[in-house]
C-alpha cells in the first residue's frame, strides 16, 4: 500500500496557512509553476525545503510577497525597481534587490541580495495574506527535474515529503518567472521567462545585459545552473525534422501540430502559439518521460518573446545528457 502522504488530499488555503505558520512546507500554485512553500523568515522551515527537494544550499530561493508593503519589508527598492513592480506586478517577474535583515542567508545563499516577486495566482496571494508571511517557494519538484504545472505533479513526486498541497488548477504560464538583477550596471537578465527582456527594457529606458556570466559554483539566482529542468530520458533538440535520424523510433515533440502526424508525434500547440506551447511544455515532458524507451527529440521554439524562455529550459534539459 502506498504511503498515506502520497495519497494526501488537497487542502484549502486556511489549512495551508496554518501549516505555514507552524513551520510546515507544501505545494502551492502560482501562475508560473507550482512552488514548494514555507515561511521565508523561518530558517528551520527553509531547511525543510532544501531537504525535500534535494536542493543544494548554493542555489538561492525566491521570496513571494502579496503587496508592496511586504515587498519593502524584505528588500530595498530603487526607483527603477518600483517602476517594474508597478508595471509587471502582480505577475511573473522576479527582481534581485538588496535584502533586509528579516531574510536569512539560507534563503539568499549568502548573498546580500534577495530574489523577490509578487505572484498573480489568487490562491497564492491569499495564502501569503492569510499567513502574513513572505513565502519562499522554489518549484515543487526534486531538484533538477522538470517543474510541476499541476497539483498532481507535486503529489506524485513529493507527496511523502511535504505537509500539504493546494490545488489551484493548471498553471497559466507553464515556465518559471523572468529574473532581473537590479543591483548591477547594466542591469542583467538572469533568467528569461514570460515577461520578455524587451518589455522590461521599454519600461526602464535602457538595455539589459542578456548574456551575463554564470557562476556554476554560486549562482546569483534560481534556475541558472547549466543543467536543469531535465527529464530522466535523453532529450535532444532540433530545429528542422531533417535533423532527426531516420532510424530513430522514439517520441518526437513538435512546436506545432505536423501536417501528417505519426503515432510517435506530439506537439506543444495546435497552431504554434508560443503561450500555449510554454503552458504545455513541462507537462508533456513529464508524460513522455514515463513512456520513453529511446529518449525523445524536441523542436526548438522561435527565439522571440516567451520562446526565449522555452528554449532556455530545453537547452538546460538537454545539457544533462552531454556530460
């Protein structure tokens, strides 16, 4: 018989808030992916997050807030940061800002900066308000694996290691938030996401550094490791179908539905819609990972807007198999 926690019923926000206040951890919905949540000001709770995920302590966490008052209680905001918050919050934008003392070094991996965002998912916002706590919430999956976009994904992989799960439906975006380093000159795009670099630049009136140097030993933000978001089965990327060996018999993921799909063909979107493709990406990778015998090929997205984020996640997933 499976452990009870693996069959754990989903709970409501009031129960989840009680767990947060008592130092518990659990799966929560955001508009990007499901997060593994705890009170960001409770060091022992934060340690549980790292333990449940198998996440290295060198990888900092994002702190989620419900309003600007809470945001300014955890970080120092420049005028430019306030401009971006006014334009893109609540939403899938994370800013790296100078931290305040209430956020411990365990959350920030020892940096004097903290990653902050205000999610737009109503259930996540309600949880933050009811608990009255800023919430650390990295993706609710084993470290390095494909991020979860449904509550069932969380229960499948972490149900025996966490205290609660809130079911908020399928995630709207499907890929993690855009991350911008606000403390450097020029400001840096550390992770592409649903909000494009061009949208951010139009608000700031300046260009971002879109090719910042990465420090694998001590990344400045979540999701910056070279290998990440990886299925267990071998993933190989392609642009044109002609790149796939004729002898390959495994599953093939296309950006949009092929004209004459075969039994081993899958697609991220019927008509190549980038937002739909992003929303379906991780769920499809998980599905094929369960059935794949020979690995699978996945077509790159057009490298614009959210397609940049899709390709970033796919490239990191592919890199795992280059080692």
